[in-house]
C-alpha cells in the first residue's frame, strides 16, 4: 500500500510568519499523524539565519533578517524555492540519524535536477576552515548538500531541528536550476518526493486556529529584535 503524505501548497508570507508557521507545524506534528510537505514564498528579499548564527548587521539594509528555528548557515531568499518537511515522531524517517535524514531529502532531488538538465551530486565531506557562526549556506556547502559536479557550486541545502514531536526539516533550492521558474521547480520537487519516497500526496488545508497562532508567534517572537539578535535555541 502506498504511503500517504500531506501537501500544503502555501502562498506568500512575510519572513517572520514563514518561520513561526514552521514552528507551529513541528508542535502539531503528532496531530498531523503523517509527514507534511509545505512549499511557500517570501514577500520581500529576506535572509534567514541559523539558530546559532551571529546577526549579520551589514545585511540589514538590504534584507529582512529572521532567525530560523533550525540550525545551519545564512540563506538568502531572493532567488530560491523554500520547502518544509515535518516528520512526526514514530515515522520511519525519524529512526534515521540526523545526517541520514538530511541525505535522503537531497538524494531525492538528484533525478529531478537531471531531468531539468542540471548535473549534480551530494557533497561527500565538510568544507574546510568554515566559521560556523558566520557561514553562508550557499557559499560553504556542508556534507550531503546538493552541489554541481566539478566546481561544487551549491544548488540545495537544508537544516533540521529535532524534538520529541518529530523532525522539522527546512530546505532551500536555487531557482536557477529551473531557469528561475518557481512554479516549474515546485511541481518538479513534489513529483520528485513522490517518486523517491514511494508516496502519494494529499492536498491539505491548515486549520485557521494554527494560522492565527502562527501570526501571534510571528509578531511576538520571530519579528522581535531579542530573538533575531540572540541565538537562543
């Protein structure tokens, strides 16, 4: 029997709501019962920084800066597709260690990229001499990131947070791999995940109460200077 996952084709939001919504989804992973994929967009040029990153003051004039609930480096959201995977506790993917669960999502993208005419591979090791507090995600690829064969330029990266509720996996893919076409890349990603994980997606609507909670959390936490300027997780 084919496993069913939930798919939320979300719309455009401000950076603070985008991050707060993902936190709510992780909190509610048990209520979802099965993995959920969310794809979404940003309403302005934004920069998301990892939970332990230093605040990049010099970028504040050009980008709205928000601290993610996950780790990883700094990611610019002006030419990318972002997606979220929420995996509830008890699912087989939560039995994988952090690096293996990271790897499988990126492995799923390789056939998709090939179909788009992009030759890519998974990075086999860590970049040398990287300052983890200031690294830029697409400048300093990490192990199992999706990179170009040959020059190692990065096409896709992600970061995770694990709690007793499950896994929050936040990913970013360069729009350039689909010629800048967001919709084309979005549909390609959905198809790639279905094929790789042998699943069927069911379109899902998020309860209004969750959206309202995310809006409140966005203003109280993710838009606050206290959160964004201080690594707290």
